[in-house]
C-alpha cells in the first residue's frame, strides 16, 4: 500500500483543524448570536413584600448574669514519708 503524499497529509491535518475550530463551543455575548433581536422593557424590579420595620433598641439593657468565680485551690504541704521502700521528701501538692 503506498504512503500518502505530503500535501495530502497537510491537507487532511488542515481539514481536521478547521472542523475542530468550527465545532468549538463559544459563549453568546451578542444578541445576533442568541437568535435575533428581542424587545426588552427595562424598569425597576417589582417587589411584592412589606416594607422592613425598624424597631428602636431598648432604652435600658439588663445587667449581665452574675458569674461565680471560684478561687483556685491552695496547695497542701505533704510531709516527707516512706512509700514502700522509697523515701518521698516533703513537698507541696
């Protein structure tokens, strides 16, 4: 089977490139790409909701709840003693 010539190879590569570029997806940024001109009536948005109610803050704020503060436990003096066969010197716990 004979091999294709160089112009045939380059021609087929160019055809593949043209088809790939033609099928490439694009974004529609213009009205003529989206299917034709459209008539659009622009105006303020129509909102069907009650107006927000702003309530004044209270005149007097309640005091914060009391906090119970417990002082840290004081260390206890442990005199020297034997613990099994080991002597434990006196120390603070």
